[in-house]
C-alpha cells in the first residue's frame, strides 16, 4: 500500500512507510553515554532526531550516516536527485529547528542571552 506524504512546499511524493527501517541507522557509538562534557549535547541531538518525522529521519540517516548520494536517495524515495537534495535541505532545517528549541543547545551555543557586551 503506497501512501503519499505532504511536503512543506505543497508537493506530494510517494512514500512507503514499510521501506523505512524501524531500527535507527545512526551508530550506537555516537550516542554512547560517557561522563564527558558532550553527554547532554548527545542526548539533545538524540531527542531532536527522534522527534523528526520518519521521512526526515530516514533522509538524515541516509545522507549523513550511510553517505548515499542524492541520486541514490532519490531512487529510494522515488524522486529526482534534485528533489532529494531539496528534501535533505528541508530535513536539516527541521532538525535545526528541533535543536534550537532545546534550552541546553541554545545555552551551549550562547544563543539564549542575546548579544553579550565585550
């Protein structure tokens, strides 16, 4: 059964939920909880990725972990490589929004207090 998922730009692409793996592709070592300064940042990234829709998560995992080309990603999604690039850009924008809504991330990046005096 093929479903259609609506994209922000009002275009629809074929979307097959069963083709997206249920197990995360992001390597577990990336999320190993060590007692270091980045453990909270890793958790924020994990939460942001988990909050994404399945298609955005699939795109980010494919492009940034598997390092597939936009042509291969387009074949997997049933779209052109140019549209795959657009979808990747949109997925990254959604991930960025999720990360910037996290108070720890904004504090880490010093974005919460506005401009600081020097």
